[in-house]
C-alpha cells in the first residue's frame, strides 16, 4: 500500500464507533452512518460481541465497514470469526507482532494495529509494523489491560508524528471534545475511534450523545459517510 498523506487543509476524517454488542443498538448506531463500526471478539471485554448473531453485522449498510477487534487471538480463529461475520478489517489490540499483521495482510485483510502511546520512543518500534502491511494505527491510552480506560493520552505526542501510516485517534474521547480533536488534527490523522464515553452501559451506545457528537464533528468533515475509505481507492 502506498503511504496515504492527508492534506493539512482538508478535513477528510473517518469515524469509528467501537464496542457494539446488541442488535437493536447496532441498528441505531448504523443509522448515524459512521464509516466504521467495531465489534470486539475478546471474551474478557465487557463489550464482547462473541455470540452476537452474525446477521447483525452482515446486514449493515454497504457504506459501513465492520471491524473485528481481537486480542492475542490465533490467525485461524480470527479468520473463522471474520468469515462468519463477513468482516474484512481486523484490528489487533493486544501484543501481536509485526509478523502477525503481515500474515493477515497477506490473506487479504485490512489490518489496524492498536498501540498505547506513552512517549516519543514508542514510535521507533512502530516502523516494523508499518513495513508489515498495517493500514492504520489506532493510538490509545496505555493501560494494564488492553484498552477501555476511558482516559486520554498526551495528544501532543502526535505533533511530530514521524511515520507515514495514517492513524485513528482513540482513548477517552467524549461528547464535548470536538474542538479539542479539530485543534489536534495532524496530516496523518485518518479519523477517530470512540467507545466508552458514549455509553449508558458497556456495549450500549447513547444515541443522543452520539448524534450530537457526530453532527458537530461533521461540520469539520468533508468526507461523505457513504464515501470510500482511502485504502479502497485506486
């Protein structure tokens, strides 16, 4: 994949709503037309989608891409779940090595890799993932587990982002953060990944909060919700 650099003056940003679990709520979120919806296939997560009827994912509108989120799962199991749910995008949220990303990329999956950022030294280890076919990084807040802290990391770390792989900004983003997000946009920020701050309980998204946030963000967003994500463009 050629490096995709966003133009500083062009707010073409993706919205990913992660941690979806219940069919009725999934339909309500889909009505807001985020380009990406995440489903966590990790049994220790309170938002685990294991056991969800595959039709709830397979019947999403064509312009919404489902993302399967996995933590230290075997490639065979990832492929089995993705086949069952009709998922073509894999987000690895654990301790996966670049070789794991490369293996899935070679099978035709779009691969996202989640990384908890502590300081600038973390960027050096990401070069191997960049070379292994990772399409997007998801930058989150470091936690003792694997995400879900609901806290922000120091977004200033991304001011001098040294790589060419685009990223999603994640970790503690809430309803009132639109101005902060737009103030911290960088040329390689592909979009945002939102989750726990938009819930009434784990796995159930607060549609009022989501609606307010997405409409506010789209005032800055020139990318139509029915558009094609950059990795699918020729």
